[in-house]
C-alpha cells in the first residue's frame, strides 16, 4: 500500500508508512463494522463519507512526501 501511495501524485503526507497503515486500518475496520451491523448505515452513505475522508487525509498539507521506509524514528 505504501508503494502505491508513493507513486500517486496527489498524495502529500509527512509519513507514508503511517498513512498507509491508517488508511488500511480505517477502511478495514469500518467496512467490517458495516458488514457486521448492516442496518446502522446505508452502504451508499458509508461510501460517500469514507472515500472523501481518506482522500482528504492523503492529500495532506505537505508539499513533498518522503519515500516509504523513511519514517522518523519514534521513541
């Protein structure tokens, strides 16, 4: 996922590795929840909210995205 995001010209995040993990986790978790409890949110509403949320996050506010694997060391 990180490599896919790294190649996309509209992705502008500070940490590609973390962004990839967040996107996968968010989509996976929310999709699982929707399928487990299908009556809580119509699928179309889910799609109309999740896709723009992920897109806004990935477009970010940074002008340049460092390559995958260059995440800052965390303590």
